[in-house]
C-alpha cells in the first residue's frame, strides 16, 4: 500500500509540474521547455522603437503543430498571467514544431475554425467587427526544434489593424455633425475579415467599415475627416 501511495503522489506531482509549465518558470517544468517571449515593436516617426506588447495585448492564443502541420494543442492565456507580462513556458517532447500566436482573439471574440480537420492549412481566424472601434489583432509564427535542452524563442508580433484617414477639403463648416449638409459620405469595404494561419486574408464576404467623422481646422481651412480602423 505504501508503494502504491508513493506512485500516486508521484503522479500528482508530475501532473502539477506539467500544468505549471504553461505560466511559471523553468524550475517547475519536467522535460524540455520552450520559453516563448512575445514582442510587439512599435516604430515612431523618429525611428525610436518601443515594445508595446504589455500595453496593447489583452490575451494571447498559442497554437502548436508538429512538423507535418498536424494540430497538437493550443493555449489561451491572459497577458496578465504571462511571466513578467510577456513570456510563456511550454513543456514539449523532442521534435520539430510550428507555433502560431494570435493576440486579442478572446478580447474580440474571434472565431477559430478548422472544418473538423487537424491540418494547420485548414485553420482560420474569423474577425467580424465592422464598426469603428475594431480591436487590434496581432499575429506571429515561429518554428521550434526541441532536442535535449531547454530553448528560448522570441515571437515578433505583427499588428493587423491599420488607421485610414480620409480628408475632405474645401467644405463649408456644417451647423451640426461634421458630415451634415455636405453631400458626402465615406465608406471602406473589404474582405480582410478572415485570415489563415499564415496571416493571409481568405474571406469571401465583403463587409463595410464604419468611420468616425470629425471636423478639424488646418491653416484656417475647415476639413472633414473620416477615420477608419480596418483589419
């Protein structure tokens, strides 16, 4: 009985160690561990760079595939639960892996689909937000080789959302909202609301984006500005 009890306790410890590898440091992990550090590098107009990952990302979703692009598992985790706010530790067996990371999928209620298949090529992310307050979506991907030691990898994220501003010049200042009585409206339509795991748009349905209108003055000229945030 004592032997069985020791085995049971050992199994519990093993399970606990495996689960803690998702967010804790290497000391709690069993086997080979990959430390994934997520970075979003922002370049300003002066060419200065800043890592804004912890500022702009609310959650991270990591999808793991083997060398044949077959799905293994995925992890959804809030940014606040990452080690130091930017690092995720994952325990993996020896082998070749392809890892795809999406940021803010949970924040924007994005839909991940695979058509019931397990190949990476069949996985897509659907983004249906078409209003002006579109949540920033980020993508990153790396290949990882696990051998007989722990490894550290950096995943540089790309922001998929962009700001588009359309300015209408020479219009009289309206009496009410900026676009009233001008006879103009501005619209953007796109098919960039579904992406494959290579981060390429694959949507077939066209959707509209809704702008936020504002009135500004430049050199005493009144300008109507329509601002879009698009995927």
